[in-house]
C-alpha cells in the first residue's frame, strides 16, 4: 500500500505499483511548488497556509524532525510580518525537496523495530584549550557496534567558537 | 552538537532507514537537536549538516538526555580507553576525516557571514541590569 510519503510492505508482497502515475504526479507537483518558493523567495500568508496543508503528511513520525520543522516554520512564516522567505526557511524547504526526491517513502516492514542507541559527548579543557569528541553506538542487544574518539587541538576548537564563548555547546 | 552530528555521519550505515535514539548529557544541545535549529553561525551550520544527514539516510531519530556519569561516550571524548570499546569497532580515523569536513563548512559559513557584513554576538545574550 502506498500513499503520500509512506509505503507499507507486508511480508514480501509488493502491494503497490512502483510506476504509480498519480503518486508521481502529486509528488512532482509538490516538489515544483516548493522549488518555486525557494526560487522566488516570497510566500504570502494564504500560500504558506496552503503549502502547510499540502505538507500535512510530513508529520514527525514519518519524516523525522524535518517534517515537524517544515510545518512549524511555515506556520511561523504565515503569521509573520513579511512575505519574504529568509535563508533558514529556504534551506529547510530545499532539504524537504531533497527528502521527497531522493530518500523515497518510509517503508514499514519487519525491520522497522530495529533500533540503535547512540551515546555522544564532548570534552573541552579550558587550560590547554583543546577538546575531544566521542560517540558509542550500541545495538538493541546491548553490544558495541562502533565508537570513535577524536581529539581537537586549539586551532580546531577556535574555529568552533572556543575563543568566543565561555561554554562552547557546539562541541 | 558536533559529536552528535559526527556520530550520525560516521554511523550513517547503521542508522539508514532505522529508528535510533541519540543520548547526550548537554541540555542546550539536547533541546537544539529536538528543535532542529542552532543559533549562530557555527551551531546553525552544524545543525544543517545534521539535518542533511538525517534526510540522506531516511532516519527517524529520538533524542534523549542522560546524566554525564552514565554516558559511556564521556570516556572516548577524553581520549581514554574502556573495555567495552573494542579496537575492532574503532571508527576514529573516519570520524577525524568527517571533522575536517565540518571544519570546512563552518569556516565557509563564517566567511560568508563576514562578507555579508553580519555581526555575530560573541558575548552572552543577556545584558546586566544597571544598578
């Protein structure tokens, strides 16, 4: 079964026609509409709300943070004071276009319950002015699947704003 | 934030089309990751990279906070060894290459901002009330 932005795969049976014309047309139309907004850099309230309605399928469950972010930013823009589309909104819309064009629909299958746990942390020493990044990837069985440890020297920390702020959260 | 971005990038093969939970011990980073926005040039650039990777790998991420004492990633971030972290799973060399990429993106964004003549606040955004 295939609907806008979502595929449901039951066992090995393909229930949708991959050449679904209606789906393809609707997707192409939406991508075109988003592309127009990015190109013109202007979106009035009525069009913003209409676009938000069309992107209603892009809820957080199906499209992660990006879907939720796009909806929020479109509503913020619609009730803002200007029709001009700022760089942030344009960037997010561009990512949404990319998501629709390349990532393909979400697939619901037996692998949907596969989970990974990523633990991340950063360290910064004020005296030596160097830092480090670390992450550990743990499987749902509790086994370590990957990890890394990267040390950052002073020049690298400076690029990330160590010399600008007392606490650098960027790391 | 950079650690989360890097983890996502380095482990993208594992995260592809999967549900994953990202743990960190920094509150402000945690909330920024949930919002999907970063304030300032550096945080904004890193967040864009993070979002782009999420889009590329078609993943749904849940962000959670944990205390520093329980965060196993605290060990590698200080360059220390731990029996849980076996050498065969070490991806540090890949991560180092990806850091270089993040550095380049941040430098590019900073230069662009400078060219536009925008000023980034480097001091805290809180002004003290005069006595």
